[in-house]
C-alpha cells in the first residue's frame, strides 16, 4: 500500500487580466482571450533569466474557482454533450485543478513579470509555473 | 497584499515504469523514453470515461525527486551551458515541480488505468492530472 500523501504548492505570482469572472472567460485561450500580465512575487523573478520576448511558453495556473469533486462533466458545459470523464476533457473542474495555457511572451519587465497573450484565466488566478513549450 | 496561501495536491495515481532512477531517465519524452503504465487510484477511474486508445494526452506529474529551491540551472545539466532561470528551461528543479508529458494512449484498462508512450518519468512518480492535448 502507498501511504496517502499530499503535495503543497506555493503560487509564484498572480494573473492580472481584464477578465473578472469565470463566466466571462473563453473556454480556451485560442477563443479570443485577451492579453494579461503575469505578476511574479519578487523572490521568483530571477527564475525568468534567459526568457525572451516572442517566446512560446506554457503557463501553469491553479484554477481556484474549480470544483475538485467533479469526475464527470458535460463538455463545454452543454447539457446536450455526453457525460464525459474529466480526464478526457479540458474542464477546469477536476481533482487537481491545474490549468495549462500556451501563450506568447509580449513583454518582459524584470521587476514585475511578463505580458502574455492569449490568456483565458481570470484576474487573480494563482500562477504555479512557467515552462518553454516542447521541443517538437 | 495577498495573503500567503498554499494549495494541496492529491495524487490520482502513480507511474509504473522500467525507469528506476532519475539519472536513467531521458531528459525529454521524445528521447527514447519507454512506455509506462499510469495506475490510477480506484476512486479516480470514472474520470477516464470517454478517453480513447490512440488519443494524444498531456500527463501532469509531481516530480518528487526535484530540488524546489533551484531558481537558476545549467540547461541539460551541462556546466558549459549558461546559467538560466528555471522558467526558461524544462528542468525538473523548480519551485513547483510539476512535470508535463505529452504521450499517446496505447491501451486502456478501466480497472487499472492507461498504458502510454513515451514517458520519461521514473517508476513511482505521482500522477496529478490527465488532459487531452490542445485543440490546435
């Protein structure tokens, strides 16, 4: 038996966006999502070293408005779509509600963070990680 | 001021792989990584409903062997590469060590989980989430 264990995340920063509410957010970043600022906490700013304007990155967020108890959903929140396991969907409602957002870096302010586009996460969403996209 | 907050993750399952040690693992899934089983805990198995063999998915893992204190690294662990911020690299060493692995579903066992390929995560790596790849 594996012991029941948990892992603790600390936000590295927060999203600043004109999107205020989950119901205003597009369901995917490529559906007319706006640009946004990723404001990093000061201790994490050195970890941006080497990142370039124009880079394609993956932003990992904590989807703080999600329902962690959902195991099946109607995709796109449409009651006419068949009930589907959350691991076969991109629904924010899932046991570990980590969001993945592929964006382009528009601007880097070494004292603040990054301006990126397109980002469908709402204002105040905690940021967990930033990675370059795959080498493929 | 935003209150200091943390978020708690619960593994949905664990990787079963022939890769036993971090130093044996390829640095990216596309560098000759083997197939592996994603064994899910029983309560999470219903969340696989609708997933198909052949699907391209993103597996999120908890990189339990990572150094969370690293903010800058030499990419590919090569001392000759310039010191780079971890958010500009795919190093497992980062503040929130969440791994992203793009894999193909080879087999689905509704009572156990998924067989996937290629996966560079070592045996025993905790699994956090499974998502379809982007619609792009």
